[in-house]
């Protein structure tokens, strides 16, 4: 692809982080503009349709309900949402200040409407936390230091808040959570809002980084499972294709079982949490998009 060759050439010449520019991209049958700012933007340019797009198609339709994105990074999920359901209100939370600056440019460049972004982490209460990362927009960055001990090279002090103290009355219909190990804190801080609005939640729960932290990772997964049970929410494990292009299959679980990370983990570490009284409706919708 010519655009990718252009990016590689700029990188080879040492110019990618010195020149700011915008490239066009067709995604979900819509044309979007991808800014490159100080070298940031490639993840959005190479974005491809995947299983999450299908989830948005089948679960995000009601205009008066908000889409909540926890772990925005540089706006990959925003691009999915606004090219499928442009009129849906979006609220995003991202602790990385560099990602926030890029996100704001992405939103403005594309004239996306009804978008709120907060430069905070979501947790159980208002607090100061440390975000560990190795790259300026590191999608693996984590607030849980024991998740990957001695793995990251940089730290950023960030503010955290609990969702329900500020957004309890926001009518949420769908929540996407990608927070590299901090799932329990996010869900606990949304507990009252989840009870009140009964959203569908898509959440990544990673397998263990190493054998040394397997027990730690499993205990954190159990906290999530116990919280969901108290909310009368069910758990469905999603099995996606290689490259995560489509949903292959799914299965209901009582608990999330963690194993040490393998290449297979990349396609089985995403879950759907749903109100149990909506189980049959949710299952039927998932059956409709499975590529078996």
C-alpha cells in the first residue's frame, strides 16, 4: 500500500516524528482522516475491520444511550463507533496525556460530534496512580505494577476517579474496557451505573504475563467474576479468528480461568459481560455474527 510505503520512507529518513500531516482512509464504508502528529497515528491508518465492529453493529443502536470507552489509546474504538453509528454519544477515559492530545486532534479533524474525553484513569475512588509504559502511546501500559513486573521503562503519574461519582445518570448502553489488568477497579467504580443502566460490557482480561504472576493474575480475574455475579451479570468468552477479524465462537462461563500467555491467548482473552435477564437475546445476537 502506497501510504504505508510513504510512512516507512519517512521513518527511514528520520522525518516521521518531525512532520505533521493527514492521510485519508476508507473504513466501514466511510472516509476518515488520520492525523500523524509527532510520529503518532500509524495504529489508526492500519486499522482493519474486526469482531468489535460486529459487536457495535448488533449492540449499539439506541441513540439515547451512550458508548463508554475505557482505555482509549489513540482513538481506534472511536473510529469504529463513529463510522458505524455516527450519532451515538461517546465518552472516553484515557490516563496517557500523549494519547489524549492525539485523540483531540483526531476528533476535531474529522468533525466527530458528541465526544467527551477525560484525561483520567477509572478506578474505585479518586486517587493518584502510576501508569507504567515503554512507549509514548503504549497500548500495553498498565496501572497494575504486578501484572508485568520489571517490564516497563517509563512511569507517568495520573489522576484516577470512579465513574459513578461523576456519570451515574449517564444512560450507558455499551462499555468497552481495555485496561491491561485494572478491570476490577474499573467495574467496581462503575458498579452503581451498571446496576442502573444494565449495559453490555466487552472487556479484555489477559492471560498471565509469566508463570511467576499466574496466581496473582488469576486472583484478579476471580475478583471480576465475583463482582459480576453480585451484579447478576453473566460471562461469555469470545473466540476470535487469527488477527481478530471475526467472531468464530463463544461460550458461557461461570469463572474466568487464567493460564500463562501463549499465542492462542490473543484470540481468547476478550469477554462479553451481560445482564442475565437478557441472556437469550444476547446469545441469539452472537449466533448471528459467528463465522463458523
